[in-house]
C-alpha cells in the first residue's frame, strides 16, 4: 500500500478578516515548523492573498472554498479557477455540504467543477457525506456512492490521485457530534472501495474525515487506516488548536 502523506486542512468558512487571517498564519507557522504533513488553509476569497504571502517557503498550502466551473463569463459573484491560480492558490474545496444545502450546489455542477479545477492545476478537495436522515435510513453508502460517481464522472482515472476526498457526515458538522472511529473508518474505507472501481490510484487518494474534529479526538480519528487527514471547521479558527491537530497527524 502506498504511503499517503497526512493532509490537515483548516476550513475557516466565512470567518477571518485579512488582519485576522494574517495573525493566524503568523501564530501557526512556528507551531508547525517541523511537520511532515500537508497543511492547508481554506480561507475566504478576501483573505487568500494575505495567507499566500505569509506561507511562501513553508509547508502551508492555500485553498479557496468554492469556484465556478467556467474560466470567465457573466456569472456575477463567482470566482474561477484561473483567478485562484493567479493568486498562487493551490487547492479548492468543492461540494461542501453547506454549499450543497444553502447555496444549491449540485452534483451536475460538481461534475464540471472537479475537472475544471484539475485542468487549472488546482487540487480539488471534494466533500461528500450523508444527512442524519440518510444514516438513520441505512442509506449512507448509497449517498456516498451516488455523490462520488456523479461528482467524479468527468475525472480521468489517471487524474484520480490528484483529488482529495473529504468524508463529512452532515450530522457531525458544527454540531459537536463526531462520528465514532468505527463509523469514520467504515465510511472512508467504503469511499476508497468506490474509488477503486475507477482504478488503482484509489490507494493514493487522501481521504479526510470532517465533522467536529478537535484536538481531543484527532489522534484517534487520524490513526484509522483509511483516514488520511482532516477537514476541520470550528477547531481550525484557533492556531493553537489547529496546530495540535497537525501534531496529532504526525
Ligand atoms: P466542523 O466543520 O469541524 O466545525 O464540524 C467541518 C467542516 O464543515 O468542514
């Protein structure tokens, strides 16, 4: 089995001004100086430049939280992959459940966004996950498989290893309810099985767990065989907490 470099991503959501983002990075960098992990900061569009400026020469990569699939055009309020690349942004979160639920992001749009990100050399962090109702109805695997097949439909099998997948059970996001290690491992292993149907590169894909990950539970979740990292919301807003999670990843 190939070694997968742990991938720890801070999803700030709609938090942090430019000044707050700069202060965070300045506080984070000395705390993670020795890390061997990929450390990623998913910042609001307005703070991307400030994070990019400060992280040159460090392990930190910068991600946006959304993008449009077209390169340019009449799409008021949207930002494209080339615009992010021009800023030296390296990755982009796609399909977060908040965007799916609150802003109507569809699997059809994601099927175009994921290849558009790859074509622009942006690393897509594709989020999938079941609602509480779907889990209660025993439909977790069905939902995950449907989302993965639809959202990755346009990705060549040779490009699969460039995609990062985040398993984010909707009922665990921002709720303080974390998936049990058994639930997280089972879902992430299932995701890898679905990816394996598309090619051997599945063993190289980093699969993250997201949903109320924090310093107190990170080590246990990150030790699971199919959990290669975390997408962290609330606990990523504080540099000490986020650095503790990076440290837990080894
Ligand atoms: P949370 O958010 O860590 O606050 O639950 C995770 C996410 O939405 O990516």
